[in-house]
C-alpha cells in the first residue's frame, strides 16, 4: 500500500526530529552540567540576600586560661521596610527608645531596600526597650562585640579591633585569620518581587573564631605593668618596657609597655605610636647590657679569662678620632670588674683583643640584626653594621653596646641563652590555638634556634655577672633577699640625629637579669626611656627588676633556699610588701604545691568540685590544695556558698569562688 | 470500548506519563502564584484536573469514532473552526484578551482557544486533501495552491489574534505534510523562500517580536529587562543540575519565571527534577514520535497515514519548539508544552489527537 517514496520522506522527518531532540539534550547538558556552577551562583545570588553580621570572635586567654579579650553576643536591630506598616509612627517609637535621629530612621523605614540596619551592637537594656515595642518589620540578630575584661592589662600586646571587629593591632591583628571566625551571615530567601519568601525563614550561619592562648601570665603581666608604670611616673620618663621570659623555653610571661592605652577607646589617642608594642617594633641602642655578649664571646673563644687585667686609662681612651669615657676613673681592672663596674674602656680593649670578625660572629649568633619570629605583627630586627664597615672605633663602640640597635625581645632572648646553658630559644607569645570546641588546632612548643656558647661558658659568664648585683656592683639595687641575681645594668646615651652624635641629656636606662642565678626561672628586661633626673640603669631600672622578680618568683612558687623560711612566711612577706590583687592569695598557695624548678605549669585535669560547705577558710584552702584547684576566698567565717556547686565539673582555668560568713 | 490488545501501549503509556508529570508540575509551579493571586493554592490545579478529565473523555470518544468519518465531515469541521476564529476576531463581547492578544473565547466560566482545534482541523483537512489528490500531487495547481490557500486562511486569522507562534507551527506542519505527500521539493522550497520575507517583515515591524529575536541572540544583553524571562529560564536549568533541587523546592517559579506553569514549565522541571527529569521528557516525546510514525506506516489507507503523521507532528513539533525556546535555542514563541503545560484547550485537543491515533491503529492493516 505504501509507496516507498513516502516512506523515505517520513524517515527523513523522523531523523530530523531525532537530531533536534539530540540538540535539545545537548543544550540541557550544557546548562545543567557544564555551566552549572556559573548559573547556580546566579540563582543563589537572586534567591539569597546575604547580610554580613559581625561574628563571634575567638577569645584571647593567658596561659592559665584567664580571659584577656572576649566577644560577647549583643543585639543588633534591623528593619525590613516593606513589612513596616506605619513608617512614621514606628520611627517615632524606635527613635525615642534608642535616642537616635527620628528623620534618618524614617527615611530608612521608607526606603526601597529589603533590609536596613537600625542600630548595631546595642546594650541589652536598649535592645529590650525596642523589643517590647513589638513592631512588625523590626528584627533582632546577635552580633559579636569585643570586650577587654581588663583593659589595663597587656593592651599593647593584645592590640584591639576596629568597629567592624577586625583586628587592627597586636595579637588581634596578627592572628586575625584564626580569631575572625568564618564570615557569619544572615540568609533570607527572596522572590522576584524582593519579598521574603514565606517558605524560608531567617537563617543565621555563623561559627565562632578560634581562641588564642598566650604564654603570658596575667598576674606576672600585672606585676610588670604595675612596676613599670610606677617607675615611669616617678622618674617622669617618656616611656619604657618590661619583658619577662621563661629562659629555658622562650615563653614570654609578660610584655609591658608604657605609656599605657585603653583598647576600648583606642581611637581617642592622638598618635598611633602609643598603640605600638615597642618591645618588638622599636629598636634601641642597648648600651652596657651588651657587654655580657662580649664576655660570652671572649670566654667561648678562650680569648680572655675572668681575671685577665686590662688598663682602663683612667677614664679617657682615644681611638682614632674618638675618645671613650668611663663614668669613674679606673686603672687596672680584671674582666670581672670591667663588667661589675661597667667600664667602657675596659670593654673596648677586651673587644679589641677578640677582634671584629669573632665579635661580629657572636653578635649574629646571639640573634642580633635578625627578627626573632616571636609571632607578633610589625617586629623589626634591629641593626648591626656590616663587618666590612667596621672601623677600629666600631669594635670599641659595639663592645659596650653603641652603634648598633636591638629590640627588647631580641636582647632578652639573647640574654636568656646565657641562663639556658648556651641554647638560644625562639621567643614566643602564642601558646596554642583552640578551635570552637576547645581542642588545640595548633600547639607551639619551645624551639632551639642554635647553641651559641657552651654550658661551661654560660656558667662562667653567669658567675661574672652575679658580681654585678653584689656589694659595690652597678646593679646592687637589683639584688633580691635570698636569691642570687645574675644581671647587667645599662645606661645608654640616646643617639641625637640633629647633631650627628649622642645626646648629652637623653638616656635609656636598663637592667637585664635572671634569677635565681644558679637555677634560672625567669629572665627580665627593664628599659626606661628618658628618665628625668637620675638616669643610671642601676638606679632607675635595677629596682624595677628587683620588684618584678621578687613578686613573680613568689607567684611562681620559687622560694629562696637555705634561709629557713617556709613557703607560707614567704608568701605573707611578699603579699604584704607589694599589695597583691585579692585573687592572687589563693593562687600563690596553689603554686606552693609545685616543684620550684619545674617550668611545666600545666595543671593536671582536675575532677569535680568538692563540697566546701561549713568549712573554715583554712580547711577550704587545704582541701583546695589537695584537689589542686584554685579558690577565691570571699568574706570570713564558715563557707556558706560556692561556685561551681559541689560535684560540678570545673572548666579549665576557671577559679572557684567560696563565700564565707 | 477498546480492548487493551487494540491499543498501541507505548504511545498511550507515554501520553499518560506526560499528563501525570504535567499534573504534578502544574501544581508545583502554580500553587504559590495561585495563593498570592487568588488566595487558593489549588486554583490552577483544580481547573487543570478538570481539563485532564475532559481530555480523557474526548480521548475515548475519538478512539471509538471511526477516523474515516472525518473525511465525510471535513467541510463541517473546517467551517466550525473558521467560524470560531472569526468570532474570536470580530465579536469582542465573548472573546477575552490577555497580554495584548485575543486568543480565548469565553463560554460561561470556561474559556477556550479556537486556534488549538483549528490546528487539528487543518491537519485533518490536509490529510484528506493530499490523500484524495495523490495522483495529481506533483502538479502546482493541485498539489500546492489549494492546501496553501486553506492553511493560509487559518494562519491569517490566527495571526490576527495575534498568535505568531501557533501560525508558524501550522505553517511548518503544512509544509511537512505536503513534503510527505510527495509535493515536489522545488515547490516546497519556493514556498519556503516566498515566506521568508513575509516572516522577516512580520518580525521586524513588530517591536516585541524584534525584541524577542534580539534577546534570543544574546539573552544576557539585558538580563533585568527584555532578557529577564530567558535568563531566568537558563538560571533555573543551571540551578537544577543533574539531579534537580527536588520537587516543589524550585525557587525560580517564585515570580522569576513569568508563565512558569504554562510556556516555561520545562524550566521549572529542569530546576526541580534536573537533567534526569528533562531527559525523561525527551524520551517520552520520542516514544510518541516513533509510535506515531509506526501507526502511520500500518494505517489502512493513505488518509490514515497522513492523518497519523500530521497529528504526531502537531504534538512533537510543538514540544520541540517549546523546549528549544526555553533553552534559548529559538526565539520566544508563546507555545505550550504538550500534555504538560497548564492550558486546557491545548491539552484537550492533543488528547483528542491521541484518541484519533489510537483509532487509526485499531483499524490498521492486518
């Protein structure tokens, strides 16, 4: 019946349609597979309206998990103008509750935008007022706001955040990527008319940033700052710094800068200079403290012995076009005396004996002229002249710490190598980084940069610099009852670039030392910038060293040996002497449980809270010691209340409080 | 009634599958809009369900009406179709307008689109005429002039609505049927080339058609304006990916895609059911195409053969054009997706056509 011709034409039609279907399929594959991501992004972009809200930033803790910087959830208020019925009336009510401009608010409420911020980061009371108004179209979200519980503590080190909660200085800046948290946002689904889709509700996706645990100890930091501010005030100095380090590990226990600033109102300070953590960002000429490194090089190289004599030229010694001076006129001094009395001329001659190549090598080996990598933003490396530029005068100059510069952190790290059997440790301020759940995602451990001198040399250098704080040494005011202190004073004239030489009335007074000399637990650098009146390091900086070292050692539970003192007596004495902050009392008692020469202060995980009720203060303290928890004693009499309650688990680093009546 | 052995099963199963998919998708695409406009999420789907019922009724009637009877009623069929188009054009009191086009006749609560049955009428006429004149089909005066005039007349009224897409589809089906009937290729090419300048003028003289062509050439030229619909369609496909975002989960129907439940329903299928869903649809239409051609080959007479091809083309060509439009392979036309889209007349007429196919199959040569 069917003529073949027709069948042929039908098949042509069939094949044409099959081809068309294949093209359609190919196009679908192109859109749904090949170009999918591009198109999907466009789809998301129009369905999802994204608002950046300020995330909960990670906290900064000290080594004992005490909070130094925290983010708190606060309310921010937004409006969806299309949902507000009576913009004028609503604006009146909200503006009154928040004491903000009514007109501006009304224009926000009548805007075409689907979302506007009314006021961000409000305190609870104000937010509550607006919440009670219960206006349709007004919404609340939780945003993070930065708080510094102790704005007076370690502000230069911690830094601060800007209005958008982004780190601007210090640890806040340096560890921004860890602490910021993933960009947290509010997601609303929209239809083409820009209306909120009834199917989807407001979603908030946020994750808290990582927490930073510092090597800093809040108490030692507090001690360092208190003593630093005192000396800066008393001597009417321009500023200063105190750094406390654990010499065997390189951990920084305190890093204090003066003058102080309050991170909550950082923007009110005229010069950004005041924000800088000068202990790492500013280099200065160290002066006589540097002679210690000359001494170490001489001993290590066998170039001189402690009792080798040098003629100190009675205070005036001309080299090439320069004349070196000593404070006092000295004749023959041995090397120990040169250090003890801090003779520049003796140091210059000793340096000459060592030779510039060897001196230069040791300076570099001790880490001068290179950043330490302490882990803080803006660190500088100081400067050491290149060897080929050294003249005969340079050797002399550098031998007593002129003509080169160092940061405080470099100087203390290098000095700690002497306390640490010759091992130069990398200084560090970040102990660990914790994720949101409290697990360590990064752990920083002590690391040796290099061995600079032998243990024998370190011991011999220590023996020499112990003399500095004895009887008529320059640093006698740094001496601590019951301990031997190894240290060195420094009094450096400040370079005056306007006259191309050194200023005659501007000094940097310093003291660097560690204690106990035979078993060093802490190394401390004290620098006072431009004190008025008295300016010798031994007079200005050494007493600060003494105070900081005494209080810190007591706090750390390091007690003098062979003096017949009990820990309790010592504590009482120290407490009485320096006026401890209240919560330190129990802390000190806790510390007495520790091995004095152990630097591992990590507490063992303690179990649950004991029941303190009806116990006396003494009894509570004894029990607390047994279970190794820290308690704060409030009031006196019998224990009536405690926090946490009996049987509760205690969070790491949290102090228990016990009330007595 | 029909025995199952008498039914071309793949064809009917394909149709039923498409109608079922359509039912689900019309609900998925329309409920939010229905809620917003009429306060009743079932507004469209209820009507659609009624059309499906009506469609099945006519499908069964057509399957049981001896298809050769249409030859006898051919002039009545043509007359009624033309009159309804004329009424649509000139009697505005019972016709209704939407979006600048007058395509619907109101009968009480119901509206229907005369151009849909008109297409079927023209296909029946062409099958009848080309089969009757098969001996003189190669001559110009018999093979070309009368079918072009008849078809042209219908196209003229449809263009008057205006419904450019339906008119062009009708023209294409006419050419295909003439081609199959054996009209000389040179005549067909002549018609094609003669039509080109007319089409060109009709496009360039009318702003919105010109715009549609320009948008088609570069949809991203003006994504917020003229290209909005097409761009949103492409975005929907992209958002769906291979597996789709899930039934009812699509976002593009939320006023991003105008006509989401009618002309652009495939975009939503692409978004919600993904490449898998679109491929399934393509396969179902392919089954209809192949089954239709098989029925044509087995038909008892030449009229049945031509009629089967014509009806198959009516469905498959429209499906292909609709898909090509939403995928930006062709400029926007305003054609529905057969069996899937909301749009009562189209669904009923297509199902009637399927009934006729079934009847041709039942009366096949054995």
